């Protein structure tokens, strides 16, 4: 509601309209008029009549004066339905001169979509444009549309540009969206015409088969009702439906759900989920730890996120390995001081950790990915302000007045504190590498725990760390009832992740005004209690992880992260491209990353195949897999196996990866040697295969290196074709390639702090510092402004692709919204607002 008010206020409204019209190809209007919203709670018929009048006035204004009009909260009849049906209520429409003596209507909607790591989810944007397309289609069919007014083929969404919630338009052609809307609308009208009045709805629906998915249905208002029905059902597959087992796998697992045996080709992870649910005890995956959690150089971080803004933080708690928690509470969670406080605290701990471990890598450990997203988003915001400050400082040095992107006088912020800059640099390094699975700058402790144990209950519930940890602790404690425990976690006052429960969020929000005035005792108590629960969950998780064995593959993960952070430290030392977020890397840099991602994926898959029995078995059972296969032991002397793949041929070689739940890479006799181009695994059992006559898919295995574990008749082996890995002639080991570090646009080993100044042409793509780059940008902007090629002179208006969190002096922000905020409309649902 705050963001909608900001869109309505001048000068935000005028800037928004001109940017939208310019992007949609309209001429510059003579002026912009914003019609204040009124009578939001009037009935639909009155709202429709008012909207018709406002559109006529806007049309006359466009034709007579050449001005554009921003009309808010309009209402139009729902096409194809009776007049008394609920009206369609787009948030706004822009009416502008069309250039042919008429006017055009540009339909739009206000969406306070949260930017995560500087971007908005594509699915949410699509949903928003479908709503805009419905409004445009309805207006196009409306009899009251003024003569001479046409509906534009474009639609617009007003979304936040930055943490100040300054609106920016996103324009898209609605042709495909309108086609989708027309088809869906025809379906709904056809269904409406077949509606029957039923005396016994239950009897009518009794023959229908319920479709329930604990993940996809979670946002539905009827989720709890449907889940209760499934829990009470006596159908053979009811438990499988409750757990979210895919439909295609249910028939084969019905017997297993009743306590019987599972099919040999059933997914190992799904079977483990069913077994854990039945027994009330988690099942180990067989994988050993490859994570750095608990090692020197790790910093555990939990945050209490504010629901009032995408970057709002009530408090943060940090704990280096084997140290006490450092807790910080911020009275104004949305203020820049809170964001700087988060980064300064994190940077101070990073600085000490880097001094402690020397050249070894450092890691931030978080309870969920939302925490990581919040930290990176804060770093992105603060780094953007710092880059803009550097640019403005150059303006001052050259005697120019600093101006914002829109050409307004700028307020130059203070220089970023070194600790805050260190944290921002590290978090943006993690952001640039987020597509690389083997990187571990930020470690999700929940994701780590999920690779070691399988919990009972729906998999969706295991996305909460406290739920998954409760199951993990059953390995040394009492079993759980999955339904009772799920309800207990769901109703808990606190959460383990960044987001708060609605109850606690409301309580903290109510105490916040007093905290801003210095009366922060109640507010701080609430925030510290929230953080205390998160700290306890993380501490218990680390205690559990300390009891789990580590894998030999762990060293490969550590070396890969060390290679990457060596490059990052060079960036940091020379302040060269270390504050560049993933969304601002050059096209060349991003294209090179595609190759790096492919290499990383291959190495990650190979290391997972070596170290994770359950993941390897699932992949071997996948019909689309070409490299891994399952071998059921037929005889021991000689050792023969029946494999599940027709691709294996006589004379090939295979690697024995796992015997049951035992990974061979972690057994005595297997060593890992980091090399320049990869990791050599010595002692991994490699065998030649010979087809057994008259027995399809049965092969005799002759090992070059004997396995260090006992193989039993009837046992199950997971094998891999030897050429899936790097091979050696003596076949006494295998090689996993070592993916190279992302050293694009980074200082090279022989670069020095003076290299760019001494030879700019040679070093412009490696060690050019931010100060030099931003100075060039500043001079280029000043030159373009003198030529009239910058806002507000240029048409169509240029859009700020950087979207840095900077505001001009006196520029409207969410803090400048005046007047009371109206209550939540009773005629809108959360789905409508989304």
C-alpha cells in the first residue's frame, strides 16, 4: 500500500508516466496529470461510472492539451459476464495523445515485488502482465470507451527500482498475454454456463479423485483442509500423496507404504523418505561430509528480516567458529544505517577470519538461502551507492555539481567503511558464483544437513532447518510422529530462517515506533528472542554435524574454493571489479561463465557420484543417465553382476563406486592428490568387464585394484563407466577435472597496484580499479548531459539499468509518503495483490 501511494504522488507520478510512454514509443506529452484515487470502497457499478467519466476527461485532455493522464483505481465490467458480476479493477491506466488526433490507453498495475539479488522473479512478472492483459482486454470491449481512444498493444507494471521503493516502469507487448487471457476467459465462461445448483455437493464430488501436492498446494487457502482429508484417508496411496511422492511413482510404492518391500528400481531417496516416515527415525544417506562448517575461517550468521522492506533487518547475530555470538539490533530496520551495520559487523569478523586462516578460504554459514539472498541484496545495494559515490566524488574533483541519473542535485554519501566494503566485496563474489555448485563462499547449513539425512514427512517441511534438525536428532534420540512434529514446527512462535512468523513480525512492527524514539527495550527484547531461537537451532545443527564423519572428497571442495578466493583477494586488494554484482558483469564475462558453469557441473556430478551412495543410486536408476549403472551381484566366484543398462559392452572398464551404502572413495587405501588440472583418486577399484554367455546384461568383473570392502551375494553395487572420469593407463585410479577459477576482469598474478596507472591500455581489462572506471563514466555522463543526451532532456527517457540505491535531494521515497495509509481492502486477496 505504501508503494502504491508513492506511485500516485508527484513528482514520482510524472517521472513514471514519461518513462513508461517513452519506452512504449509515444511522443513526449505536454504535461502529466495524476488523478488522485478516491472512493476505493464504493460499489462496482459506481466505480465503473466514475471510471468512464475520468477516461472521457483524460481523452479530452490528451486531444485538447497534448497532456498525459495517470488515472488510478479504475473499474471496468468483466467481459462476457452479467453486469452485476465483480468488476475488473486495474491499479491505473495512462491516457496519452496518440498523434493522430486521438488518444491511447496504456493499462498498468502496481506490484510491490521484492527484488532478490537485484532482480524480480520472472514468474511473478508474468502473473502481473497477465493481470494487465485482462484489464486491457476488458477495456477494449467496453462500450463506454471514449470515441477516438484506442487501447495500446503495450502494458506496464510499476515495480520498485531500489530499496527506497522508487517506482520504475517495466513495459511489455501484450499480444501473447492477451491471447492467453482470452483462452482462459472462454474456459471460465463455459464453466460458468454449466454451473448447477446442488442439494448435496458432497455426493456430487464423491467420485472425483482429489489432487493434492504438499508443495504446490501450500499457498492455497484450503491447504489445511485438504491435508486433513488426506491424513484421515484410508486409501492405500494416501500416505504417498501426503508425502508428495510423484504420481508416476506411487503405484510401485503402495506396498512399501504399507510396510512391505520396495521395488528394486524405486528411487532410493523416495523410499528412504517413506521408511523414515513409517519408523519415525531419520535415515542416513550414506554420504559423508564435504562441507567446511565448523572449520577455522567459518562465520555463522542468522538474521531477523523485516517484512516492511526487501532489505529490512531487525537484527543480526554472528559467531565465528568456537566463539560466542555477537548480536546487533537495529532500531530502524529499513534505514541505510541498518544495512551498513550488518556489513560492518560481518566485515569485522571476515577480517579476523582471513587473518586467522592465511591463504585458506573463509566461509559464511547461514540457516537458509533466504538469509543468503538478504545479505547479498544488502551488499548489492550498499556497493551500488559506493560506486555512485566514487562517480560523484570525481564530479566534485572536476568542479561539477553531482547529479542523479534523472539530472537532479545529488546528496553525496559518506565513504563506505573498510569493513563494510570487505563484506560487500565478499558477498558479491558469492553472488557472481551462485551458479557454480562447487563454490562454497556462502554455505547453506540446511542444504548441507539434507545431504546427510533423510527426514520423514512431506519434503516441503524439510525446507525448514528446525524441522530437518529434529529428524536428524532422532538418530540418537526418540522417534517422531511426523504429523505431530510438523504441526508443532508449523505453529512455533519462531523460525530458524531469516523470515519471521506473522505473529512475531506484527509484534516487532508494533514496538518499532517506540524504538525509533529511543524507547527500544520492548523492541530489542523481541528481536533478541527471535535471534536466540535461530542461534540455538544453528548451534544444535553444528553439534550434530560434528558427530558425522568427513569424506575424502572434502579436500577437493576446499581446494576449489581456495583457488576461487585467491582470485577474489586480488580483486579486493586492488579494488578492481570486486563490487560488480552478477547482473552487471559484461556480456563477454557472462559468456565465458557459461563454459565455467559447464565444467563446474561436470566436476560436481562426478564428485557427487564418488561420495554420495544415495545420489549415485538415484542417478544410476534414471533411464536417461549414460554413465552410472546398478549391478546386482549374481555370484562371487567369479564375481558376476546383472546390470540395469544395455549400454555396457564386453571389454569395457568400470569403476566400483558404492557397495550398498558404503562409498569406496572413503575406504582405507584410497587417496586424493590435488594436481594442476584435477584431482587424482588413487586406489579406487577399477574392473574390466566380460560378458557372460547366454545371460543378457550379466558381466564378470576382474578388478585391477581390489575393493577394500566385502561384497555379498545378492548385494547391490553402483558402478560407473571408467571413461566417465579422467583415465590412467595403469587403471589404478581416476581423475576428476579441477574447474578453473573465474579470473575474468580480475588482476593477474603479476599485476601490482601501479600496473594500471603505468600502462592503462594493457591493464584495462584486468586490474583497472573502480575509481578509474567510475571517473571515466562520470566524464562520459557529463559530456552526454552537455549534448542533451541525458534525462530529463532526452526523449525517450533513458532508463537507469544500474538501479543503484541513491535518491536525489528531495526526491520522493517511501519515507516521504504522507497521510494515513488506508486499511487493507476487504475485496482484495493476497493473490490479487501479487
